[in-house]
């Protein structure tokens, strides 16, 4: 049975970007470990506790656990506990001089990679954000590639951000991801877009969205023929077993 280590930069990213695909894999007996990287946050625009780090972090963890519970025994969820971008100190040195963002983030990347590797002991494909639009998504992608080591790699396009950009822009970005991963990547989809599965997944995240936003996202997903992934050759051969 195929096991997927699914890396979600924030709570809700796996549901937004992979809701239909995860349902398709689950129906074929796949198992999942969900790793939420930047789970410490004050962002909950639709909840009364918005702005309070401890209560929002706890609330969003419950939302993540409810999402994982949809897959029953086949899934487990781990919150890695890193601060999301608005909670991190700005990239400034003691004298106020701006440091290179990459230098400031190096220790964070190392810690993130180690946490991922510690919580994902099972072999099988790693499923990572493409990391095109948001700093936390980029960091999760870079750390994920390092943590995955020689395991097969799959990347998902970051919803909702990707809904507003051209396929050409995505393709250019994926060329860079491919270079960074040192693997050739192939675009693919799993089944037709399952709007019902997608909606019932994102409904676990009531602190984040109102119904109109979700209807808009899902309509735009339908318009672009659903969730698209990019897989290396090793992942394609492992996942081939799901098709039979
Ligand atoms: Zn996110």
C-alpha cells in the first residue's frame, strides 16, 4: 500500500491544493502522513479569536486534525510547530541593516528539514508544495526536497494562488523546481476533479474561508481541469500501482 508524506506549509494547504487528489488516492488504499510546517499562527480571519496566537494555533490544529480524520486509520497528522511568516522577526541585523533573507532563513530551513525527517519515517513518495507564491510555501518546498532524500518526489501547485496565473508562468517555475530537486518532472492529474470531496475537505477550515470564496476557488479549479501535480520518474512508477 502506497504511503505518501504530504507536506502542508500551513494548516489547510493540503486540503486546498490536493483535496480531490487525496480522495482519489485514498479510494485506492493509499495511506498518508500529513506534516503541517508553520502551524503556529494568529491568522484566522473568520474566527472570533483572530489575532491571538495561542488560541488560533489550537483552533487551526483542530481543523487540521478534522481534515486528517476524514481518512480514518489511513492518515496521521503532525504539527511541526514553526512560526508562520508574520510571526517571524523581520530579516534585520542588530544595527538595523537588512540581511539577506536567505542567510536569516538558513537555520530555519535546517530545523524544518530535521523536523520533517523525524516525523516521516515511512518510505514512499513525498508530496510537496511547488512553492511559487508564498515565502512559507517556498521554504516548505526547499526543506522538503532535502528531507525527502532519495524518496520519490511529487509537487502540487499552490491553490488558491496558482488560480490567478498562466500555465506558462507555472511551467517556468517548475523548471526551477526541477533543477533544484535534480529530477525531471512530469505534469499529471489523478481522475476528474472531485468537487464534492474538495469542498468537504476545505469545509474543515471554517476559521479561514467563507462559502463565497470556496465557491469561487472551486469554480476556478473546475475551469483549469482540477488539481495538477508534477512527479519525478520514481514517483510515477510507484504511483502506477494505484491505477491498476
Ligand atoms: Zn499556505
